């Protein structure tokens, strides 16, 4: 029989304001600035605050000792509240509450287009800083070089097809027969035509592009060297026929096969090692690829002081006149603009809370890792997110968001927050050390090794064990790979 039953249960619902708070916290500094600029462009109740002295700026200053961290962004909003309406709940609970959930064109040159953003109402876009140099990709560079050649339509189409078939390293991985079958041209494209087009592409830019193998790539680079380059002929023979022997360092066999002296072989091997095995990798790298630190760490009177980087603090505030006019209008509460005003208030409060949380987390990290700032990587202690969460009284997921894509500028360089959370490793005495400290030890050992008899991974593991650090050989190999250090046989110098 059908029946009616009442049941009570608890569920967690994220309000729009709380969702915005969580989203802002996990943004990087550049992403947050873009978010705020978008809000300034689209929300009429927000305005840019150009005054550096006002306290109403969005996270504009770092509070000094004894000051309340949650300053005046809330005060600004309270002053802008229409008809003296009280502000919503304080932003100080926002992220702590959020932490309780378990939420889980064709190339046209070296210069990009000018930004359409206008600052301070200046519509002519005359600011030279708005121009940004962008490095062309591999295909853009080759297409641009191809325009300088006088070719008929068919030859140009085949050359363009070859360019598009190159991979990111600059290699032609597909066979010419397969490429000929995949092109729909009349008359049918032949392998000979593809080979001619490939030779043209190989001559467009850097030597080695368009190679079908590593041997051909190195040979193309050697052929492009001046004829009087020492070791050129021997290096060409090595690149074309003896790369495997070179990799295995079979010097005696190489000398026997080529028929050269030991000195000639040494010069030729050094020449081959200077060549670029992946010539396509030098294209398409943004020259302005940089990070902006969220916090600055400096030493003052034997104390490490953490402050928010002023460069990542775009200033915004509620437009007082618009807010007051809107409050005096009839039916303001039912107007669509009411939602935009509310969103403006949420953005200011949540942005202030974002900076406060990041600074609290950074201060906790610096307090735990003081030895790092004094002595470097070797003194980095093991630490996990739960350590910071327990100390600050926040949820671990909140700490994870506050450390993701955040950077800290220190006297030792710029580090990501998560750099200060290295994995814990055991020691012979029963204590612990960090993985970062082990990598620093390995770096010192490798730097001090005899280059004629470099240290193997097994030897490095034994040397670490002698210092009380117990790691396996495969762990040493993994850390060596992370440090981009080649194995012992490739570090050996004759």
C-alpha cells in the first residue's frame, strides 16, 4: 500500500557567494586579476580605485602588527549600503565555511594584435605596453618562410602539407608513401614530389627540421656547418652510421670503423654532442612566460616577514554614486541591477578574504620552514597540508586551494607554495628528512664527483646511507631524473 513517511536529513548547500569564494581562492594571481578586470568591465557598480592612500582598496595593503587583518573592504561596502542596510555576514567565515565541504588565424608577423582594453578611458590605445611580442610556432615560421619562394599552386600546396605533417619536435614521422595516399590531389601525388617538397622544407629554417630520423636530423645540421669545421667529416660518418656505438661509448670500435685518430674522434664526438636532437622545440615558446608571486618574504630584524605582493592586488570598490542612486530608485529590490550590486559586494568581500587566507597560509609555511630560508634546500623539513590546516583551524581542502598556483618570492628565489610540502623519508636513526633535502644532497654529491669516474645510482644510494638517509637505487634514479641529471655513463668525460 502507498504510504507517507517523513524523514529528516542534513545536507550541505553552497550558496552563490560561497561558490564564488571557493573559486577565487583557487585562482592564480594572474587569473584573479583577469577575473577582477572582467568584473570591472561588466558590473556598473564596481569602479577602479586609483587612490593608493585609501583604505577602501581591494586588499590594497598588508596589515601591520596589531592591525585587524579584515580591514576596510567591508567598511567600504558598509558605507555604500543603500539606506543604511546592514552588510551581510562577515567575510571572515566565508572560506572557513567553504573548507568544511568535501567538494571533491594565419600568422601575420612576430607581433600580436594590440589589446582592446582601454585604461583610464583612453580610447586611442596608444600605450606601447599594450603591444606584446609573441614567438611564432614551428608551422607559422615555416609557412612564413615559404611565402618567399616562387612556386606554382601544386608545389606550394605539397610543401604546406609537409609542414603540417611535422610533429612538435620538427620531425617527419610518417612515411612518404603514407602521406601520398592521404593527399587528395589531381593528378595523384607521388613520393618523388613529396621528397622534393621535403627537401625544400628542410632548407626553410633551422637545419634538422623535416628529418625522418635522428641520424638524418644530425646529418642535416652537420652539413650546414662550414666546410672547415674541425671534425666535420668524421662527425657526419658518426651521425649517419654509428650513433648506437657513440651512445654506448665504444670509442675503440668507432675509431676502428671510421679509421681516424683518437684526437679526431674526440673532436667529432664533441661536435655531435653539441647538435640539437629536437630542433622544433625552440619554436612557439612564449617570451613572457613568467609567474607573479602572491606574497613577498623578507628578513627584518632577524624575523621573517610575510606580506602580500602589491602588484597582485587590483584595487576595486563599490561605485558610491551608482549605489546611492539605485537605492533611491523605485522598485530597486525587484530590478535586475539588484543582483549585480549584490555580486559586486560579494566580490569585494571574497577577494579580501582570499588575500587574508593566502597570507595566513604563507605565514604558517614560513614559520615551519625557517631553516630553509637560512640554509637552503638541504634544510627543508617534511610537511603536509594537514599540519597547516590544524594550526590555522581550516579544512585541508581549503589549504589545498590556497596553495595551488600560488608563489612566494624569497631571498632564495621564487617558489611555489607546494614546494614547501616535500615528502617525508626515513633515516637510519628513526628520524625523518624531506625528499627535497635528499635531492639537495644528491646535487652536491654529483657536483663534487670525478668526471672521469662519475657516481652511479647504486654508489649514490650507498653514500646517502652512510649519512643516515635510507633510499633505494630506483628512488635515486627518480630524483636524478627530476633534477635533469643524466646517468653516470653519459656524465663521463674522457
